[in-house]
């Protein structure tokens, strides 16, 4: 099941957390890893979108994060 998050929804969600915390992308192709966030790119026009670039892999996500995301343990 995929869910499309808008830039406005992302900004709203980010405004509810401590702004001094590091931000990561949680990625689960088959192994759930934390990835550093890189550039944020906005493409305008008919097929416009915002893209958050990955900027390197850090570590396997902690069990508490995988549980909150409903991702299976590895």
C-alpha cells in the first residue's frame, strides 16, 4: 500500500518534532536502513513534485522504528 504525502503535509509533520534532531529517510527495499537526507528538489509544471534526495546510508533501523512502520523484523 503506497501513500502519497504532499509537501505541505510533510512540512506540517516536521513542525511537530524537535527541530534540532537529525532527519533520515527510512528505506525498506528488503532490509530496513536509515538514510541521510540530501537535497530537496522541486520540479514545477504539469507533473510537478518535490523530491528528497538520499545522501548516504547509516544503519539498520532500530526495532522500535520498524515496529511503528509495521515492517517485519530482519
